[in-house]
């Protein structure tokens, strides 16, 4: 059965079982079995993420947002013990702490860059470097890579991050010149 929790304004919130609900709708069923539980917001988030992350095909953007949500929920709950929170998220999902941290950083990308990660044009390790840029800087990078149709590899993404940290990623044209120069050197 699906999992639901009562809503304060009446009715129920579906926590787990969204695909089953959709399947029931497609079959013309108006009801489905559910278990009613009184979960806190954090508990509901953790259960929802756990049920969604088990799907066979999970996009990097979905994993990024799911891990970020679960990480925050676990931090709010104060659940820690001897492990850090990223270790706990990874252990529950079958990923390493480092992988969890990488995906959480991806959740900081502007949606347009995250779409390129989802479709495989921008590698996760490259995108992780770009996730450390400000939103304005990410938009400059996005504009230039879309114009040039060049997606940075890990090494180039690291140089872009260093350019940002040095305070030299402020303007589209100078960044385009930097990128073209780097591409000629490779």
C-alpha cells in the first residue's frame, strides 16, 4: 500500500506511492490501499526520497534534489551518531559519502545547466565544479557554452572555477575569450 499522512486542512498527503496512484488512475480505479501514518515533515521527506531514489532510472537532477532534501531532513532531525549526515544518506541509498556530496552540490546548479547534466552533455564531475559559481556566473558560463556548443570537461571546469575564485568571471565576452584560448591550448 501507499503511505499517506493527514493534512491539517483535511484530507491526506501522499508520501509514497505516486506511481501506484497514477497506475490506478490509468486503470480507471478511484481508490487504492494506503497506510495512514502521522509523519513529521522531515520523516515524510526521508520516506519520499527513499522510495523515489530506488527507481531504476533516476536522472542526476532528481538524485541531486533528493539527496539534498534528505540531507537537510536528517540534519533537522539531529540524527547523527558516529557517522556524518552524507555518510548516512549514502549508506541508505547505496552510494558513497563523496557521491552524495557531489550530487548535493549539483542541486546548486541553475536548472538550464542541470538539464545538460541530465541529457549527458555535461559530465557530473564537470558540473560539480560549476555548481560552486554564483548564479550570475553560472548564467555567463551557460550563455557561452550554448553559443559555442562547447561543454567543459573536468579540467576546464576546474579552470573556470579558479577563474571565478580569482574574481575574473564577471563578463560574457572576456569569459568567451578565456574559453576559446583554453580550447586552443588543449
